[in-house]
C-alpha cells in the first residue's frame, strides 16, 4: 500500500498510516501476549533464569513498541505535545531501547555458562542474581537519559517545560555534546553486546556444536535491534535520491526498521524454543 499516491488526501493518508501501524502492533502484541500467558501459566518456566531473561525481553519490547505507537499516532494527528509528557514517553522509549542489547548479551552469557560450564550454572545463574542483573540493566540504561535531563534543566529556562514541541527521538538533545554522548553510548552498548555474542558463540561452537543456534538467534535479534539506530541515515539517503514528503519517508522507515523487526523478534526465539512451542499449540487454534 503506497500512501504517497497523489489521489489520497492528507487525512486519508494519516488514517491509512495509523491503521497499518495499529494492525502490526496488534499482531505483535498478540504473539507476545501468548508468550507471556504461557510463561505465567506454567511453572516450568518460573525457576529458570533463561526463561526469566527472555520474558523480560518480551515485556521490554512490548513497552517500547507501545510508547513508540503512542508517539507516532500523536505526531501524525495532534503533532504538538507538552514537554513533560514528551520527555516522560521519551524516557521510557530510550531506556527500553538501551535495555535490548544488554538483555540479549546477558541471555547469551547464560547460554554460555549452561553449555560450557554446566556444573556451575545452578550456582551462578540463580533467580536472585537474575533479578539483580535486570535491575542493574535498567539502571545502566537510565544513566544516559538522566544526564540528558540534567543538561536540559541547566540549558533551558523553567518556562520551557510549559511549552509544546514536536516529540521526536532527538527532543532531549539541546547541545552538540549530548549528541556526541548519545552516539558514544549507542556504540558502546552494541559493541559490548556484539563482543559478548562473539565470545559466547565461539566457545559454544567449540564445546557443543549442536547448541550454537541459540546464540546465533540472539545475534540475529541484536542485528534487528541495531537497525533502528540507522533510521536517521536511511531517511537522509532516501530523501536525497527520492523527493518525497519527509513524513512519508519517516513512516516507511518506522514500519520497516523499527516496527517490523520487533514483530520478528518473538518469532525468532520464542516460537522456536521447544518448551514455549509445546505450550503455544494450545493458543494457536489455526
């Protein structure tokens, strides 16, 4: 469906855009909802750190995509948003985005310990330590955002927080130093996750070739997550070669690079996983 066809009015284009986004959101959350229902309904998952980490990733993605949907619909319809509300939504979106590579890296480490050091796994990967790691993960992901908020308070007058802005991904960035810091944070987060993947993948292949597919799937999920940071570059290249409405270009990249990979993520791992797949059959009537 090409929403840039000249025959469409502006209002019709907005309705078509939002309808497609909402449809993908419903499909994504239906799959994630089934995974969550299976996790809480069957006790076999509750005591295993592997499944706790996975279901946290599912929750994190659902929260992230829900906030992104609200922001997208708001920008398409009302456009302007109050600064406090925008910053609140951006805080959730940024924190959950940073959580994803950290979560995938920890999941890869858990598989490495389970396969390469099976005797130590019950002592190292306890539920208590898993929840502590998840708490630290949220704290680390919030650090960059907290520094941005402090800078905004120092740069902008208090009256700024009574105004309205267009709520986009760079709404927090008030100085060049912030942009540089965010770029460095993104590179550091994903470099750490990729190095962890490489380390665990190599050792798992050496130890047990039959089990390396799990970490490979984590790497695919990480690749999909990394794509969203290419959105500004893709938008610029697309606009350079194709003279289109910037809003339409941002919409296409939002669907293809941000929303669609989040739809694939639970399918790549959750539906493939043997225990989840066994219990999911009861929910999949078709």
